[in-house]
C-alpha cells in the first residue's frame, strides 16, 4: 500500500497534515520530502499537527521520519502534535515510547481542549506580569 498525504496551512502558526496508508520503508522518503515542503510554511514557534486517523501501519523507518520531523520543529521552537492515531499505531508508540503520550490526541476535540488550555496558561502568565 502507498502513503497519501494532504496538507492545509490555515495560518502561519499552524499547519495540518492528514496521512492515509502506510509509513514504512517504502514510503518514508515520500513523507520526508512532503514535510520539507510543509514545515517552512509554519512560523518559528508554530505547531504542525499530523492527523493519523488514516495511517494503517508505521514501521521503524516511519518512526525515524517522525522523530526527525519533531526535531526539526523543535529546533525552530515549534511543536509537532499527533492526532487521531489508529489503535495499532498508538500501540507502536506505546511499545517504543517514540512519542511522548502527551503529544498524541484521541480526536480534534481533545486537541482543541489542549490548545485552549495552553493558550489560557500563556494569557494568565502575561496577565501576571507587571504593567509598565
């Protein structure tokens, strides 16, 4: 099976990528190339969200690609968040501890709750700063 990718960049602070198929030794190069095109669209400090609901399989080559992507985003003070992992992909993450479980979300609502909480924390911190 192949890997199909679709991306959308609604804002410079956030891009989404939807994945369908397999991320393995045959498709990781395609994924890496696509991410080289997508990541520059995300501002430094931005967030790249990968929707894994259509990802049927991930191999060690796919895990390596995700790790490299996370590192590239981290180097730009950004984050890579994983959304909707299929049960088998989530199990792989759990087995190899490849992705901090705090960065994997069950669905869009859970992701939005997390993003809302993070934004509220930043706003609260800013409100606590002394006014000039």
